[in-house]
C-alpha cells in the first residue's frame, strides 16, 4: 500500500483510462493549483479489446505521473466483472478511511454505458456513507471518516446524468489542456483504435464554447452544495 | 428613480413580502458580509386579503431597511394581474440595464403557486437575456449589460423546482437569523393571519438540519455554475 | 414466531428505529383508530455508531409497545449488509403470506440514503408480488396472498421520491403526536447523538403547515389508488 | 344565469363534448351516488370540423341531462381562440365564487393537444386560487371561496400527465357505463366522424383491466391528497 | 443448440409467453415480411400459478411456430429466480455472439412489474455491450459482434418506460393480427385465467386508435435512432 | 407570396440564421437527396447586436440558395417581440395550409434560450393542429391540411429537450458538410462576432463521434414515429 498524504481530491476509476478520459482535465486543474490528488483504479482493463493488463497498468501509472497525481490499484473482480456487493463496497470504504479524502470523484450512475462504470459509482457513493458509520465491524481497525462532497464524472456524453446538479469546471488554461491531453495520450493502447481523445477534446471544447471559455468539463453533484455565499458561484455556464 | 450604486445582488419580488419570505435570509447574509443588495418589488399587494397598498409599501420599505438593502417599486399591472408580455419584459430589462447587477434573484418558475410568482420569474429570466442584446430599440438609451448568474427562490416549499441545480445557503449565524426574522415580521399585515413566518423558519430549520447547520435556504440555479475549482464547493448539504 | 392476528397494516423497517422515525405518526394514527399494525424489523442496528444490538432490540420493542403495534425481527444479513437476492426476497414473501396484511409500508426506493433502506424497499415490493404467484416452490407451504396497496415512507427528506403519487396523512391529533414522539424517544441510543427527533418533528410540522393542519407525514403510493369516488379524497394538501 | 345549488363537483370543459369524453364516467358515478354535479362549458365548438354551435349546444345540454348534471356556458373567446389572460381567469374565478364547489375538475395541462384544453386547465387552476384572495377588486361582489381538491382529466391518452399523482376511478357498474356511453353518444355531430366513443371506451376498458375491474377512468391530482387514514385508499390500481 | 441462420431480429423473453404478449404482433409483422426472427426464452414458467414447465414449453414452441419464428430456451436460474450476475450476463452475451443478430428486443427496464422482466432487460442490454468487447475471456471462443439497435417491449402498460424514445409499430394488417392472436392463444395455460389476451388486444387497439390505424404496438429505443433522412419516419403516431 | 411547389420539408425559424445554425445540415441532406425544402423566417433579426434587417434578409436569402431551399419571410411582431397569440398562430396555420408540407421543423420548446425560439416552436405546433380543423373561420379560404411529423431542432445545446424522442441525422457526406458550412458562413454579420459556426460544427462532430460517423444533427420528435417495420430504424446512435 503506498504511503501517500491525505489527498484533497480522491478519484475512483473502473478501468485504467476512465479517470483521464472522464475528468483528467479537472485533475490537472487541481494538481496545477498545488492540491494533492490520488487516483484509485479498480481493474487492469483485462477485458478490453486492446492492451494487456500489464501494459494498461504502465500506461495508467505514466498518465498519473503526467497529471501530478498518485495512483493505486484495487481489485473489484476484474474488468467487465464488477458486481455490487457489500464486501466490495466495504473494501472501497476501507480505502476511504485509509486515505481520508476531501472531495471524491466517481463515475456517473447512468446505466446505459460500460456496466462497470455505474456499478463503481454506486459502490463509491455507498462506501462514502459506510465510511462514516462507527459500527461496521469490517472497518473497525480504521477511524470513521466523513468525506467532503461527492461528484460524478461521465466517461462519455451518454453517461451525463440529467437529474443531478451540473457544475462546469473551466480548464482553459494552456498548461491544463497540455497536461490533460498528454495524460490521455499516455493510454496509447486505447487511444489508437477509437476516437477517444478526439471525443473528449471535442466534448470539452463544446462545453467551453457553451459558457464562453476555451474548454470545460462538467461534473455532477451527488448532493446539493452548501455555501456561505452565492459569491462563490460568481460565473455561470451560459453564453448563448 | 432612486440613485443607487451598482448592486452585487439584485432581487425581484412580485409582492411586497415575497423576497423577505422566500430568500430574506440570503439577502441578510449578503448585506451582513458587506455587499450591496437592491430589491425590486413589482406590485403593492393590491389583491391580498389583508393590508392596504400604502401599508404594504411602508412595510416593505421598513423590511428593506432592516435587511440593509435598497428598494424600489415597479408596476407590472398590479397584484394578481401579471401577464407575460414583451413590453413588461423589456421594462424589467431596462431595470437591469440601469442597475447593472451581478447576481440576480427571481421567484421560481414552478407554476402551481400564486400566478404572479412564476410569471415574474419567467419575465426576469428573459429580461436578463434581452438586456444583453444590442439591437432592442426600446432599450437603446441604456448600455447592454450581461448580469451574473440567475438564481430562483421559492416562496413556499411547493415552489421549489426539482429540475434545476439546488444550492443551499448557510444562514445559521445568529445576526443573520435575527435580521431575517425582523424583516419578515415587519410585514405585520401578512404575518398576523397566516403562519408565514413560522412556515419559513420551519423550512429553514429543516434545510439546516438536513446538512448539519442551524438554518439554511435553498436556491435554484437557472444555469450550471462555472467554476475554476471544485474547492469553492467544499461543503455538501447532506448530513443524513 | 409470535402469534399475531392478521394486521390491517404491515410496516417493514431496515433498522430498529426506521419505522418510528419515517412513519411512526402514521402507525400511531392507525392504532389510535383501533386498527392492528405489525412491525417487521430486518436488522438489529449492528453497524450503527451508537447502541448495541441488544439495546436496540429492547428500544424497538418498547417503541412498538408505545405505538400499540406488535413487532418481530427478521435477519436480512445484518445492518449495512443488505443485498438484493431472490432468497431474501422470498423470505420476505413468506412473511407476507404468513401475516396476510392489508396495506403494506416499506422504506422508499430513493438510492442516495443508507443503502439498506432502498434495498429493503425493493425487496418488499417484489416480495408482495411473489407472495401472489402460486408456483414459487419455496413458498408452497403457505397460501398465496394478494396484499392491499403498498406505500413507501421516507426516513429523511432526501429519501422522498418525486416520481410517485404523494399522499399526506394528517397526524395533528395531540394523542397521535404524543405517542409518536414517545416512540421516537424510546430509541434513546440514536436520539441522543443526532438531531433525528427534531428532524422528524420539524419535517412533520412543515408538512402540516403546507396543508393547514398541525403535523402531517407524507407517504408515496407504489401504484395509483383505485377509488369508487373522488369523495374519499375530500381534502387537499395545499394551503399556500 | 341558472339558479343551481352548490355542486359537490364542478367540471370545466373547453368544448361541448370534452367533459363527457374525458371524464363523463366519473360524473355519472357521482350523480349516480346522489351527488350534485355542475358542468361549465367554455365554448360552443365553433371551430370544429363538424356541427354548428347551435347543434353542439343542444347536444351538450342533452348529454348533461343524461348525466344528471346541470350545465351552463361561458365564453372564453371562442373555440380554438382561448388565450390565457387575467381577465378570463378572473371570469372563471367569479364562476367559482358564485357556485362555491367542493371538488373541481379541469382539462389536463399537458400541452401537446388541442391548445384550448391546457389553457383552460391552467386558467381554472389559477382561478381556484384567485377565488380565495380577499382583495381582488373585480371579485369583490362575491364572497371568497376555497374549493376542495382540483383534479385534471385527459380528453385523450396523450393528455395524461406523468408528473402528477394518478388516481383511478372505478366506473364498472353497468348503470354508470350505460349513462356515460349515452352521454358520449349524445354528441352525435362528433361521434360520427372520428372514433372518439370507441377511443374512450377502449381506454376505460384498458384502465379497468389494469386494475382488475371492468372499466375505469384516471384522474390527476393537482396537489397531494390529505387523508386522515390510509384506509380511504384501500384498493390499488394494479393487477399485473 | 439448434442450427439457425443469423436472425434479422432476436427477441428475449423471461417467461414462455412474455414475447408473445409483449411484442408478438411485431414479431408477426417481421416474419410476415419475410425476415427471420429467433426467440430466446429464459425460463420455463416454473413459478407461475398455472401450467407445468413441460406444458409451458410446448405452448411456447407452438406459439413460435405460429409466429414463423425459431425458438430456444436458456436457463437464468428459473422463473422468479433471476438475479443480475456477470456470469448470466456473459451467458447472454454468448448467445448474442453465436446468433449475431441485427435488431434485438428485450423486456423493459421499468422495475415495478414481475422482477424477472426488468432484470432480463438489464442483462440483455449489458450483454449486447459485452458481446462487442474483444477481451472478455469467457467469450473468446466466439467472434465479437456488434448488434443493431436494441428496443424494449412492455408486457403490460405499467412497464412502458416514459424516459426512452417511443416508436409505434403498425400491426393492423389482418394476417398480422390473426397470427399474433393465435400465438397468444397458444399459451392456453395462461390465457384462461387472467385477461391477458384481452389486455393485449385492448392495448393494441388503443395504440392504433391513437394514431389512426387499426392496431399498433409501442417499442422503446435504448439509444436514439441514427437516420440518413427524416423520410424514413414519414408517419407520426398522433391522430387526436 | 412566392409560388412554390408543395415542400417535402417545411422549416420555421425565428431569426434569419436560426434554421441554418440549428438544422442546416439536415436541410442540406434533404435537398441533396432531391427533396424540396421551404424555409419560413419569422423576423428580420431587428434586435440583434449586429447586422441591419436588410443585411440579415440578404444573408438569409443567400443561405437558402446555397442550401437549395426556397424561402419566405413572415412577421410575428419583430425580433425579440414574439408573443403567443391566437392571431399569430392562425397566421402560421395559414402558411401551413397554403404550403401543404410533409415534415415540419420548428425550434425546440425548451424555454431557457432566446424567448422567440420556444414561442415560435409552440405556435408552430399549435398551428399544425389548427390547420387540420375544418371550422376555424379565419382559415376557411384554404383547404384543411394534416402535415406529416413535426420535429424540433435546437439552435444551441441548451435547447435540446430531454423529454422527447431524439433521432440523429447522419450528415457526414462531404457535400452536405460543405453546403451546410457555406450556409452558416453566409450569415456573415452573425458569424463574425460569436463562435456560432464553431459551436455548431463542434456540436455536430461530437454527435457524429457518439455514433461512429463523421457529423450528425439531433432532432426531437413531437410525437412518437409510426413505423411499418423496425427495419427503417436499422442503425443506432451509440458507439461508446
């Protein structure tokens, strides 16, 4: 288990490239601003059409390094084999208690996508809750922890939920875009065959155009944000 | 027309007490933090069961003073007589160009409430858009203005929309609660007969309990917020 | 297995205090009107931060007594360990066939709450269906039974569904409120640490204010009610 | 203006046959149970492909008589010419104050149907509210009145809302079905050319089959019902 | 395993009669137009109130013959015992790789029906996805296959989703109606006791009346259709 | 009034460039396939920040020519001055009766965009209905006409409805893309200042990537399509 400091942001991904493709620009923006980000990848991409598990692991480690984030792998049954069980949810809760994160990112709950994505999203959501309960006996060796807000990211436009509060993160800064693009490109085994990198850049450009900035990435709040003042929401994602 | 400085926050209300009852705590929080707030009240409550227009105007002025906000009245046809017309929408756009606000607050668009509320909300939303268009001839004497984000407030729980991003404002500080309660109570003609003040305080207490603070008020974003970092959303409105 | 008469109302709860906190006022109203209510509690609260299973069981028995209801416990895997399986659903269907209830209450299906709640709700819904099918071999020792309507209750406001018909039960009578409050307070291990009792009373007061009565509790119909006349719906939950 | 006694049920229709086709079975069930029902028809069908206004008026009067209901006509601008205005809404509020009904029925708010339907539905909803406000000067000659619950009916399946609580009225009794069918058939100018009568009977049979009775008609509650006990919802509209 | 040619249409059913009752008219229309259809039935109806597994299997074979379709049975755990597992999903993906279908039909995902229906629908949806992934080791013996569009059918009106694109298939031709009715009637063990055949014919007549044809069946697209021209959607399902 | 032949496709736009930006690629695909398309533009862009009405009219005529479509202008009160009235709806119904179109395109009904868009969309929807009614006296000089299906287009991503069936039109052919781009660029007064052309091309590229083609445009069906066979929906807009 790597020794890492308590991350400001903890991102979970089902497959080695999901975090980079779904919200890598947000990770780059946070690390670029000096905050610590840790990635937890829950399979080695064993069922994908391209790339061996070993290669995919290397690609993910290199992408994390490019993003300035730390990374670890957990096993939830293997790519395309995720099932929602209490045991696996508790395993994720253990990760949360160990790392004691602030903000948590997980894949969206929309079902009509790779089945692992929504299942991981639901288990992370429940794990963040179990991590708070004092009496769960499998977790007793670790102190309860209440994470900060949980946000979902979407690996494809189809996975964007329409029933949760959408917030848009401005990632227009050239160094953020450079870092994010490099991290996606590091997944060479995947990027070669499907138009994934172009899909994400096009999507981020469209999100940016919609609110008058260069590029942007939408995230989806699991619960309503609690604010001391509306001033912290001082810009709005609507140009047209 | 009063001479007022450009407000950080501009709140529109259909009737003399709507702003106080629907989002007075948010106004108190903003003025308490030193920001300027201006209230635009669009009727004198002429059709209410209790209170003359003159009395209601006095109550509103006093409530605004208690809130530390400036106030003005515009006429949209009279209480219970609002109709959505281009002429009235342009009149509201003229108010926006004249005041050049940052954040704008308006009553929610949910229809099953006093009909004036949703109609004003829709006209304010459209007026904020027309205020930006350079060629609207009735508005040419005033420079186009792009406001900051538009948020809706709900005068009753029934008016809370379920299809917009909900954000919750923490108004637990004792001085905010005192100011807000005083402002609601200033509408003595209304507060006496229906349980309006208790309704709002109970609602704010419930919203507070839900996220582990004393009292809170929900607002609803017309468009997704655009952020530079998730860190500005560092707390989440979920305790249970 | 206790010998109880066929209950008019059968309520399922995931944890020892869920029924009391989520719909205890409705139970008190029914028993107060002379109808029989039976509670089925599906864990002993083993994973909660406070209270031992033994203490929680005692609290639940005492609360049931205060409510004038009978109670029994079934085991669905333990607190925080519910999983949706056919075997457990059939176990619940067996309870339904044994008790042959009229109306059934279960926790709401909204997911973003304690995971046991929605899982129990879904299993009860499916169990009520399996209880009707003549050929399920594990159930053959008990005669098929078609329950009356199924309603969901919400343990917190977050769990209130927006996609089901909402009905509001008037629990304003002082003896109902007294009984309900006593039943909640009987869960002393839980009530001490979190603002649960105040949460529920505030919520019921708000629901009451919304429709012009003292206190009220919302329930959510799994299927549309079938009526002989609209006259049985003679009041409406809207004051403002 | 006819002198009628205070109706238990007041139904508004945009065109001479809308009430009969959309909820005539419910009217027949209520009058059959001895309750008074009054119909307010808001046009003479002037824009329909078939039938003169005079003929349509005669047909509506005869259908009302068959249903055992009283009827009157008000003018909202003519068939296909309804517009939502405050003046017309107040005219409807005046009808409500004059008649002082219990339950009110109006056409559904779903927009993609004859435009008059949804417009009338929205104006009736708002009129029921204005009828309660003491200060509306155009209404001062009549005492304020708070109606009972408002339900919407759908003239076609397309107009059934999915966002309101659905209740289903059992109209299986042979005398109700006979009366309803006769009332629909009385609109001979309409029934001849389009399959309206078969549409409604088929729809009612399907609604009946769904809940295990002969025929049924769905209605949609504008606000959640407020009940003293769940026992008044003792059957549920789900057979399969 | 029967040797069948690659079907144009592949329909999955949870119980021996589900396909016939839910979309048998669509199957009849396709086979009547000369296209090959294959049915995959995933239980023998072991838990139904009426009919032995052997009888139900015979009825299903006969119904398939009447429809002009081929049929096979797979075992997903038995009637009323479906559970969503990766192993079963992969078993269904294997069926898809073996048969290499164009269009796929599966039961709707709406939950409040026989639990097997929605579970099969979700597993078929996921299986169609897994069938495309090159690296799923349990599937390596069969070449990956990307099916054509996936549509859901509803066995009862309650199962019709409101969140997916609805398309309506015209089955008015007398020979289609005759074939479909015969196929439903072939399930004599089921048709005798509940009004299933009348339910489906009434439903299809209502769907037909709504769009001005004799009879019709709605289907629900899992993903938006991709068209070269709007001309392929040249009629619209709206008469009233 | 220009003499034009009955168009296969009739598209309505609120402003001179709306059709081109919102669905110009679809128009190009239809005219490229030899079908006749007619554009009805309902203002001259009088309120826009850039471009005189005369210039905008010229640009629109030139764009229509590039698209291979005919064009005419009608006056609905002027840019930013649309109001929903019966008189204007009937004026649009008269256009429909005169032109007797097959498929009709109109701007989406989503409200939070330029207010003219949704108002025109609602009036076109209602006009298509009034055009069918035989008795509307203002329309008696023209024979009733039942148009083919009505589809909505979205001028911006924000205007895409989530409650209507989405269909995606493949416009990847190079000549379609060239024609569409030229038509957008013909609106030089608008294209210069805001990133409108890039917005639309990015949006179409993203829609294309999502379903594995070059570029695509989504449309939204006002009513469910009625089909003789699922084979006409043989591709599906889902790649990932």
